[in-house]
C-alpha cells in the first residue's frame, strides 16, 4: 500500500501497489477526482473535468 497526498485537501489517499497511470481515483475526504500521472514516483494530479456535452 502506498500513500499519496491529495492536491486539493492535503489528505492522505491509500493507493494499491498495482495502480496504473491514467487511473482515476476519488479522494475520500474532499471527493475530488485525481488522475495518476506517474507510478514511479507515484504522482497524482487533478483529473480534467469531463464535460458531457451532448449538444450538436
Ligand atoms: Zn482531497
């Protein structure tokens, strides 16, 4: 188990060791979505907000 610090609230997130780059995790403290950008060292960034635009 690895721990990373949430960029939004500085809370600790527990990550499994088999986490993959590009994986989206949700902070249990503030609920923000974080994207794993590197696994060595383990780095997370705020996930880009997906805007679901169904308009033509
Ligand atoms: Zn957080």
